[in-house]
C-alpha cells in the first residue's frame, strides 16, 4: 500500500525497529537496508563538500550520522512525525515539510547542495515523475555535486519478477520500483550499484 503522510506518521515510532527486522531476516522489502545506507554514507564521505539535501529523511537514521560528522543537513519529508523524530537527532539541521510528488518546494528553488541523497523514498514516484524530479534536483546541485539515490530496485525486469514471485502476498503492488537497465537510459551520467536482491544505489554526477 502506498502510504500518505498520515500513514507515515503512524509508522514513525516503530519505523527503525521494523526496517531492522526486515533487513536482519533478509526479506523484501528491506533486505540490504544497512548495507545500502552504508554505501550512500561512504559515497558522501568520499566526496567533496559539506551541504546535503536528504529527500524523504524519515527518522533520520542516515542523515543523523552525517550530521554528527559535521555535514550541514536540509531534510525534506511530508510526515510531521518522521520530521519530529529526525529533528530530535539533528537540532541544528533545516527541515522542510513538503510532498515531493509536487516537485521542489519554493524554498529550495535557488539553493545549491554538494550532495542530494535519498533512501527508500523514490519508489513513491512513478518513472516519469522520477525522471522529472531528478532533472529538477540537478538544477540545485552545486558544481561537482552528486545525487545518490538508494531504494528498492532491480537490475532488470526479470529480477523484479523473481522477487515479486518469491514475496507472494507481501509484495506491494502500489509502489514503483526502478529496473535499472531501462531506467538508466533516461538519465545522463547515472550508474547503478546493486546492493541486495531487492535494492540498489543510483549515482548521478
Ligand atoms: C521508507 S521511509 C525512508 C526513510 C529514510 N530515508 C530511510 O532510509 O530509512 C520513506 C520516507 O519518505 C517520506 N515520503 C514518502 N513519500 C513522500 C512524498 N511524496 N513527499 C515527501 N516525503 C515522502 C515518508 O514520510 C518517509 O519518511
């Protein structure tokens, strides 16, 4: 089921525990969760610059780690409860309550970021919305900046179908998962790193 902001509000308190359980049991949808967040974290740490926009921050598991390393965080999410939990971990970060299905918020139109990161949030957009949003994000990327998107994703349609068949009734028919071989044809400067059988990271330079 594709959750709205109220659905995420209800999930916020138990979120960290539930993704941990799905990751530890190696099951769809969060198999590879910790590895994926580590990959995004290491990509940022090995790049240049200090300003980060995190799209769909959630409870801030990843962004709080970067915040504690001294990065300047702008956190965007449409769930007040998720933002509240993230804010408690990052008191001096900036927070924007906005639905990214409507593109960039006005407050960010003239901003520039060294890194734009997003984990487990892009699957709320269909492929054409994803492409359009990535093109908007490129406009607020500082020279030499990087967009790093980690999500439930598959190398190919075949791999997606295998996961769908194995997941049975737990498969979410309302979410939009990227199949990298097709999706990457639409974006210049993109590459894909598979993390688990149901997740991967896209890097756009
Ligand atoms: C599955 S959680 C991922 C949270 C965190 N990035 C992580 O990796 O654990 C998805 C987050 O994206 C937010 N989200 C989903 N759709 C959104 C939208 N259209 N606009 C803004 N935030 C959205 C949700 O509120 C939620 O906090």
